[in-house]
């Protein structure tokens, strides 16, 4: 899958979640649906970060690879921001 299609897909999903209240103002969603929709942007971010971190290509040049730093930062932010 090309990165362009992946980015466009994530844009559509994220925009769709954010646009529902403006496009359908009288639509009432249950709490479970709202909780699910609020998790989509975090899931997209996790997918973006997880792909390069879990990629089988191993570089032994340095432990401070940008992908590893991004993964650690996302984990820390997720842990401290969790309700």
C-alpha cells in the first residue's frame, strides 16, 4: 500500500469523525459510539508509529533512532494522558 493512499485514508476517517456533528447536527449518538469515535485518531497515530518500529529492518547504528524516540514519546503521552 502506498503511503499516499494510507494518508488519504486516514484523512478521510479522521475528517469524517470530526465532521459528523456539523453535517448531521440533530444526530444523537450513544456514549459507546462516541467513545469509539474518539479513539480513532489515537489508533491512527499508533498505526503510524508502530509500522516503522515493528519493521523487521534492524539498524544497529544507534539506539536513538527517530522511530524509537517517537514510540517512547507516544507511549509516555498515552500513559500520562489516560483517564
